[in-house]
């Protein structure tokens, strides 16, 4: 693997887990600002507002990319990521925190869309499949490492985890030297690219469908880290260490199946892969809804993690495969927006169900919905390439 590939993967992994990297420090941040009214609520807003900003602005960054400014957007976004991410090292006003985190979300939006598009530009065929798979694996496995490191830093000070975002500034230098602006005319053998191309029905409907799948998958997935510790406590398993093991196994399983995606892509169409991913999610969530022991919970959590790990790189690869070159950035931006909108809206969608019926019913609903998604996608296998 060359230096350019390593830099792209490192940037992708640092951006992919950036929202949750400070989550271990949230209780101490709330405690530090307890003189503010609604401090606990505002701290949660501080964590989630980047997702909302990414959901809104990822399509705009995709438009910038389609105008031929991939590298410029990446470098500017890395600088924004680093400068705004590290404000937690010195800010003393909670509302200033929220503003800086919103700007931080803009940086993440630019990084996510530009990296995905650059991977599509620089690699083709099996090499592209492997890069997309490695991206998913790096995000999953890097997420475990970042959370553990952030937790260790939080013991020293709630401010120290924000120092992890200096990675954005550090990566700016190698990105400047080793990542080139793709020469679309040269690489794709065409004389002119119409940057004003708009979505037509044949492009919009498939991309919109993939975006819907990604949105649903994110709503499903976030019920694991947010609800699984509470489900364990219902069964009398109150150890934070055991909850951490369960959530970490989900990420590790996802990283493994992301890595194996290119192998399965040789045998199955995109819709067939997505359908099988939802089969794994079905087994995982229905199993979690009836599991009463820690061991069984771990087993079914691995199924759920494997499902999401297979699904997400499949969806990303599907989009960059079907999107024409002039629409590639906007298509990637739309999918990125769907992903983070699912993250942001998850509490709104799930909390009423949990409050009225409980976590097991939520997992049952997710499992049953996954069955429907699996059957639909598998039925489309012969029609969608």
C-alpha cells in the first residue's frame, strides 16, 4: 500500500469516529459547567450538533467537489477540523463550545465527502473495492482505539480528549504533498466534463434509495451503543466493563466484515450483499430482544455489528459505482447526509418506543423491519447490478 492510500485511510478513520470521540468525557464536562442552566442537556447538544451540521452541509460540499475542488476542500476541511475540534482545550463558555462544535461539523462534512470521492477517483475495480472496505474497517477499529484513548485521557482531565483532534492539523501537511487534485480529463480519457450536470431520474432514484437504506441502518445501529448498556442492566449485568466489552465487540465485528466485503462482492450483487447484511441485523436484534445472559448478548451483538459492518461499505461502493463522474461528489454528499441524519434523529425516533414499551420491544421492531428490508433487497438481486 502506497503513502497516498495510507493517508486517505488515516484521514477517513479520524473523521469517521470524530463525533463520538469525546463521549467518555461528557459527564465530566457537564459537571464542569453545572453552574449553567440545563448543563447536561447543552452538553448532549454539543455532542450531537456536528451530526446535524454534516447532514445539512454534506450535499453542499458534494457540489463543491463536483466543481473540481476536491483537494482544496479536503485541506480546508482538515484545518477546520483541527482548529475547531481542539477548542475544548481552552474554551470556558458552553455556548461557545456549541458554536465551535457546529463549525467542527462543517469540517467533518468536507472530509467525509472529499475522501470518499478521492477514493473513487484514484482507484478502480478490485483496488477500489479494497479501499472502500479498508475505509470501513479502519473507521470501526479506529473507533474502538479512539474511545479507549479518550477514556484514558478523561481520567487526567475532561479537556485532554479534545487534543485528539490535533490529528486533523497534523494530517494537513502529508495531504498537501501526497494527495493530488485528480486530473479528470487525463484519468478518464474525456475532453470535457459538464460540471453543471443535474440528477436525472436514472441517477436520482438509485442514489435516493441507497440514502434511505443508509438512514435506516444508522437509526438501527445507534440503538446498540445507546441502549445495550441499559438492556444489560435490566438483566442484572451492571458492570461498565462488560457493557464496554459488548459495545466494543460490535465495532470489532463490523471492522472484520467491512474488511471481507470485497471477497463477497466478487460473488454477489450490491443488493444481494445488502440483503444479507440485513439478515445479520435481523438475527442480531431479534436475538438481543430475547437474550438474558451476557454470553448470548455478546453473540447476538456480534451478529448486529457484522451486519452493519457489511452494509455500510457496500452502500458506499454502490453509490460511487453508479454515480456518473460529474455527479459523484453530490451523490457521496447525499449519502453522507443520510448517514449523519440517521445518527441525529435516532433519539427522536427511538425514545418514544423505549419510554412506552421498553428496549426489548425496540429491538424486536428493528429486527422485524430488518426482515422486510432483507426480503426486499434480495428480491431485487436479479434486477439491480
